[in-house]
C-alpha cells in the first residue's frame, strides 16, 4: 500500500458519466475529521449520485469502513482527484491523525470543482465533444422510456409474492480503454478544454506524469462500451411488469485490459499480452465479483422479494469482447462455474429453490471486433496466433438468444487477429478500423503515420540523403500512396511526402563516423475525426434494442454523441447494411469516410526506440502482409 492523501467530504471526483463532470464527495464520517472535514469511507456518496466502492484502503477502517484516498473509485467509474494536503495514508506505523468533531463548514460544490464542465457545439464540421455531457442524473435513472422495451413498467411497489427478475448488463471495455481515466485525461489536457492559465496550472499540478501520457488510456475518448453502459437502464428496484412478475435493471462496467482507474497502465503483461492483474482473465474475475455484488445488493435491499430469474446482456470490445465471450461461458457453467462456487462458499446469496438450469439466461451478446491476442508460455508470447491460453471464446448456438459481432473491414494490423463468431452467429463487416467501430478515438486529432516500412541504405557519412536509393524507392512508394486518395481537400494542413532521416553509428554518435544509415518512407499528416464510432454506437444500440435490451433512447442532440450532418445519410445506410448483413455505399460516401473518418491504424510508426530501427519488434502497428489473420469460432477441447 503506497501513501496517498486521505479523501474527505468536499474533495472532487471526476465522473465519466455524461453530464456529471467534477463532483465533490458529499458526506463522510460523522466523528472523524481530516483537516476539519469528514473522512471519506466506503459507501460515502458523491455529487453525481455514485458511492465510493473501489481502490479503498482495506486495513484502515473508520467507523468500521475502509477509508478512501486519492484515486479511490465510485461505482460510476468516477475517480477521487483531490485529497488532504497533510494526511497521508500508507506505509507508516503512525495512524493518520484526526481532529475532534467540529462544525462542518464546506465550501459550495462549485468552488471545490477545478473547473466547470466545458461545452461544445454541433455543426456540419465535426467538433470536439466532451465525455461528461448529456443528460441529468434523474434522466439516467431510466425514466426516459427505454428504447427496445415495451411500456411494461408501472411505477408502483410490488407485493412480496411476485417473482423477481434481475436483468443485468455487463460491459467489458477494450484494451487501453477506461472511462474514468478518460475523464481524468480530459482534465489534464487543460489547453484542449479552454481553461485559463491559472486554472490550467492548478489542474496540471494534480496530474501525474502517467496521466499526461499520449499513448495511455488517459489520452483516449470514452468507448462505445462505456456509452452503451451509460444508456443501459439503471433501476435496481423491482417494478411490476404487465405480463406478471417484476423486474429490476443493473448495468456493470468493467475497465479495459491493461488499465486500472487512476493508475498507470500496465504495458506488460496487460496491454502487450492480455495477461496479469489487468489481463482478460482478471477482468472476467472482476465482472463475476461485480455480478455477485449486484445479486447480493438485491437480497439486502429486497429480502422479501427473492430473486427468481437472472437475465444477462453482455457487451465487449477488442480484448473486452474476448472477455465477454469467456464470461458468457463462465455463466453457462451455471452451478459448476464461478457463481456456483461463490454460492457454495456463502459469498453469493440465492434462494434455496433457485434453478440454475431454468433461472439463468443470456439474452444478448454484442461484440465489437473481437481481438483476443493473448500471449503466453505456450505460444512464446505471440499475440497473433489462435492460442489464447485459458480463454474459452467459443459461443455455442445455445449460448444466447442473439449474438451480434461487428467486424472492422479496414483493420489490417498483423497483431490484431480477428476471432470470429461465424458460422453460427451474426457477423457484420462494416467500414472502419478497429477503434472506428468500438470507439476511443478523440473527436478530432492529427494523424502522423509512416505508410510503409522504412527503406535503409548504409552509406558514407557525407552522402546527401536525397541522393540515396533508399530515398528514391521511398519516393516511388509515396507516389503509389497518393492513389489511395487519403487527403481531405478541405484540410489545408494535410500532406503526403517522403520523409528521410539519418542514423549514425551508436558507437560514435556523431558525424565523425565514416558510415551512416539513411532511411526514408512515405509520411502522411492529416486531420481525422472520431465520429464514425458514433455511427456504430447507433448500430449496436438498434440491433440490441430489437432484442429487448433495455437501453434508453440515444439523445441525438447530445454533443458527446451527436453526428455531423454529413454522416447522417451514411448512418442510415450502414444501419440498413447491419440489419440485412450486407450493403454498400456510394463512391463519394466511401471517399468521405476514407479521407476524414477511417483511421490508419496499421502503419509503420516505431512503437519504441528511434525511428528507423531495423527490428520488426518495434513496429507494433505494422500491417499484415496481405490481411490480418481471422480465426474461426471452434469449440475448445477442454474447459479452462
């Protein structure tokens, strides 16, 4: 346990839920004060309606509850981003001091926030939305006629004799995607959101180095997994259904592989191999715990209304889609699986007459571009093959009432092998790269990529780089790349050119060496937008709602998910494409997507070391020679 500032009532949290933004912890211990403010503990509420539940200090108790610190989490995925300047809780034998009870005098919440939630506008040109905008908390509570549901809920109390169904949505985010970290990162990028210089400096002082890393989860926008989670009905109190019985709804969000909220990303083994404490199997274990907590919470709150049915909707993106598939198979083991083990150990409370075979159902599984990419001892750490040690990705015909897999047509990276669900289930190939479907790209960014592997010459140190064969060959490749029509004519900053650079011998490190490498490659710089993922948010939302998934309606004017006007007719066509299983766009529509919205995820940018390294290992986004590997959905030989 490392030392961290103690959290108190009034300290701010950053919430990724749309419309929530920064909110203070609103209450704490009645008799333990830090710096004159009530100490924050497990279960204490925040201004966005969440309760503190994660990253708590388990062996430091206040009023019998684990204490909260900087980086502790709420159940909205919100992260505590402030704390005491004098009380540090961590590796020290001296207990944290506290003051005697005193009259509480909290500043207004607005004064405690680092800054107000920024705004954005919608226009035909894509604008940068902010992930913490959209609806009020009351609207998220679900009472905005959920799309995909019949008008079956009556807002009235139930009598205890009715059968209760708990419908739970479980949402597994993708590798490097974490909604809480996205919210923190948005704050740390002060210049991107219009803060004054004083506000920016104050914000920057709260940001750790890893929260400013442009290659981390803090740099990403929230994904479609988070947005679907945010749209799922959240109403755990059972309500009567017209057809009889009652039902409650609970969404569960699981952060992406390689990430933990408020902490540094795990590059290895989390992101690199999908293993370790932030790997796929660990995220599935986490989801099982969250699911058991949701069931136990129902038992605590409604002990006179025992659970009769458990119905699940499961969503995932990238490695999160692999986690979703493995999680589904864990659930389908029923009493022989992890839930049954929790029940037998007393950590999951179910009625004595609960029937595992009849009372547990998976309604819908929605997947965005499954890429398991697990590396391990059995495949020498190779994420490109079909060996995904310990994972059961196979989805049988009876796994769920409906399974839908949206696949990225324009994803070509060799390290992003696709794990298919064909031939048994629906698989729909759609325009875009991996995260163009699953989300996570910022609404607007400058893309700087090398389009082919750098060509090198070993020449005398005084050779003019542009006179080398490396430059001449790269120049030819640049001209070929122009045929791909990647430049938006309205983007005055866009350019496609041959970049050339020198690499001197590391032994001398200077121009006195007699030889050097000259390297050259086609280089593209252009502005690209992240709004295509919003199209596929609508596609998955619609396909799931058709199967009764309890989503609230998408608010088309919400700036965080609104579409540019030029994408509206394309959205209609892609939605029809998804429903029918095939389709096409006009030539001009494909050109628009190619020039402005489809990211070049496969490229020859060096992931480590200096540009021009001759070792393939550094080119983590290199394209496959022809197309990425695609592995069939085959039954696994033995249980994990």
